[in-house]
């Protein structure tokens, strides 16, 4: 009988010990928020649950939380250090917002200037522009760090027009410590915050202790950071320069087209009745056949020299962006890296395939002509083109660019409209004298290499 009594007392002692430990986990004990220097005392007769509390702890059941794992996950996602369940059923959320630009800028309210505190209150104050929501904001003294108190009310819209929505009230006490915005938030209800509840909140504030105030971090740029900023700045400059250049080029092209149209109209009027007569002495005559070989040579030249800016520009920007991504720590940056690599592959393929694509297009165009020869007559004042198209005279100012490449001269009359002139196909004059003649006529429009002696055959 005595042994049974001792056994019963031992069991009761264990139960009392367990009950005491459970109570110490939830009420009347100081709790330090993990990874912070911030601690507070859990109110008496309250239950406190937090992400690190074991799922077997009776506090979860006391808080009427059935799915502990889901609640803990939700706490972590919402930046909640936990929730305090009061005896009257009200809940106080304890939140920690980290890596916020605003809180990192303030860092510690304990050493904030009056101007800084005024900015904080202005930023956090509820808006009173609407009749259905608003509130007040005020400072609350604390021995270590000032707290702000936000008193908020709102009247949610109701889908049922017959039922008048009720105003809900919320009160929050918060501060900023070591770059963390930490707050005690009384969950909103349709009842105004009583003095008793406000006393609980103020008791929490009064119990707060900060074990360490860290100095505001200084930002020193490492060589890698400087390089990263230089790359980012370079990308921005490239993009801005490209936009400015495109805008300028479009305006210039529009102006030049208008001027060219006016000059062409005047030229056509001056040739009325003399459309078949060139101005001045015939200086050069050339007959060039647009063979597949000639078309292929031109396609390689034109695709590489005249159509590579945007693909190369895109590849350079994409490579620079990949370099920037290399220094980022975001977990979801992989899809951006894949996208950038895709851009690089696509435009690299475009650069490689562009000559072939242009050759196929031009071959289809020239394949429709029975005669694939053009005869050129260059007079002192203008020039004539005949052969694949009806014979017509053109002024020299209509040429937009004249270039030399290998065995050919290319006479551009527009961005993509070019005529081939084979150097060894002159029946009047020769390539060397023709080069000098066109340089005199066109000036900067003639992109020619220096006059060479001997054969001009490429």
C-alpha cells in the first residue's frame, strides 16, 4: 500500500513538472525572437505558439490549432515570430519584417533623429482621406527604443446592400531594431480596443528588452561589386545609346528622304523631253551579270556589314546580363539565365544563317528575270541603268552609298536596294578611274579602299 502511494506521488510530481514546463513555454516567461536581440515576456494566462515550438506541445491544443505543420509553415511565409492567444479569445500577432528597405534605412529607432522619427510616423500613419478607413499614429516611450502605436479603423465593403458593414478596429505597437521591423499586432475585430486590451499591449511593450544594438552597417564596395556596377552601368548606357541613336537615325532618315524627294522632283522636271539623254559626256560603260556566284558574294557582304548591329548588340547585352546574374543570389534567377542563353543562341544562329537566308531571297527574286544582266552608263551629270529593268536615268545624289568589296562595286540606292558592278566588266573606262570618278561625285558616300596599281581582279 505504501509503495502504491509513493508511485502515485511520483506520477503526480511528473505531471506537475510537465504542466509547469508547458506553462513556462507559453506564459510568464521571456521569449527571444530567433536571430534577433529582441525579447519580451509572454503575458500571464496567455498561450504563445511559434514556429520552433514542438508539435507535441500542449500549447497548440490550448490555442485550438489542429494542423500544427501548416500553421508553422504559414508563420514562416508571413514573417511571423508567433501568436499570443489571450484568455478572452483575442490574438496578438508578433511579426518580424526583415530585409525591408525602409527598416534598413532607419536601422535603429533608438538613435533616430527627430526628423527621421517624423519620416517614420508619416510613412506609417494610416490614411484619413476616406470616410471608411483611417486612424492615428503616436509615439510610446520605452527605456531602450521608442515604439510607434497605430490605431486603425476600417469599414469593409459589403456585397449585401441590405446589410450595413461593421467597422473593424486594430491596434499595433512596433519598433525598428537592428534593421528589423518588429510589431505586436492585435487582430482586428468589430469591437473597439478596450483599456484592458491596450494594457496588455503596453505590458508587452514594457517587457521588451534589446540585448544588443548593432551599429548601422557601412557599405564598402568590393572589386567584384565595382565590376558588377560597371557592367550594369554599361548595359544601361548601351541601351540608352541605342535608343537615342535609333531616334536620331529615324529623324535623319525622314529629313533626308524629304530632301531627296524634293531634289528628285526637280531633277525629273529638268529632264522632261530629254529622258533618254544623259547629261554630259559618257565616261564609263559596264555590263555585269547577276550570276549565282555574284549574288552569293553580295549576300555575305550585305548580311555581315549591314545587318549585324542589332544581333551583335543583343548578344553583347545578353552576355553582360549573364555576368550580372552570376553575382546574384536569387533562387529564381535560373529562368532568366535560360532566357538569356536562348537569346544568345538565337541571334548567334541568325548571324551565321543570315547570308544564306539573304542569298535564297535574292535568288528567288532574280530567278524571275530572263535576262540577269544590267548595263550601266555613267555620264558627267547622271547615270543610266538598263537590263533587268526598264532603262532609266538617275542623278548621282540618289546614290545613298557606294562601296567596294572584292571584285565588285556595290551601288546602294536605299538601305537594301543595291546594284552590282563587276570591276572587270568595263567596256569603257576601267575600275581604277571609275573609283576616282565616284569618289569625286559622292564624297563621303563612297566607302572605297585606296586606289591600287595593277589588276583589280579579286
